[in-house]
C-alpha cells in the first residue's frame, strides 16, 4: 500500500468502515468476469455444457468418453473448444469458473 493511502485507510477502519485501495474496484458499468463467463457458458450447446460440467467435476477425458458413449478424441476436441471459448489453458481454471458460478451445484 502506498504511504499516502495508509492514513485514510486507518481512519476508515477506526470509524468501523471498510477500506479498499483505489483502483482495486472495477467501475460499476464494467461487466464482471463472472458475468462474462456466464454469458459464454449460456451460449454452449447442451453437449458442450455437459462436458464442461463433467470436466469441472474432475472427470478425465476417458471417463467422460465412457459416460457419454463417445470417443476419447471427440471428448478431447470438445474440451479444447470449451477451454478456447472460456480463454483458459487448464481444466483447473475451467473448474474454478464452474465453482465461482455455482454450476456444480445445479
């Protein structure tokens, strides 16, 4: 924290208020990352959404393939396209999105 912000932060906290450093909050009119991800997920086909949920639950491509009676390569292609649409590199990032959007509890 910048030294010139320390005093206002302490004063705000002593008054029982919270304090967030300027620049950390997004403007209200800027859509949040969660809203952007939700819009992308809403555009998924039903099959993409099913595979997205199964990946987020931690199932492997092989297990998803068996579960949906589709080939491993087909599931791997879906997984690649889903990650590309969400602009993530790993299944862990994909799972993080699903958790943040409470998709696994639906």
